[in-house]
């Protein structure tokens, strides 16, 4: 997995979510996809994980890191404030869980151009 940012509390997030068979989950600040990959690997019966990020570079990295999960993972470019709109375009009316990693990303901080 390509990752310049190491997500924190991955073990705790995976334990807390309790991925439900056929469930739909949202990673509202997907970054490079660390939490999403851990959830999809731990819970192979999660039907769909939708990742959202406003950083186009992060979206590209997340798409690459989640490619092995095929249709179980969708990554959208946008701000988490537009979750309802993004889910609407995907015809998703309900979700079973959501995570927000609202900390600072080392992926952006380590590059002075960003």
C-alpha cells in the first residue's frame, strides 16, 4: 500500500466498527485509505465502503490502495460536508457506520508545496 500518512488508532477503529455482513460504511476523510483497507480486510463481508476526501492527491492514492477490493470500495473526491450528496449520487439511502479521522495529515504537512 502506498502511504505517506500513517493513520492512528487503526486497531481501535476496526474493533469499534464491528463490520456487519452486507453493511455499508463511509470513511469521510479517507486520506490514503489506511482505515478503509483495515476495515475491508478485517470484515470481508462488508458490502461497500465509500471513501471521501477533498484532497485530489489523497483520492488518487486511496483509489490505488483500495483497487484490490474492486466494487467493495468507492473513493469520491469531495468534502465530507457533502456526504449526503455523494451518497445520493451512488443511490445509497442508509449506512451502517461512519468514521472521521479529523487529525492533521502528515501527507500534506511533509510537502512544502502543499
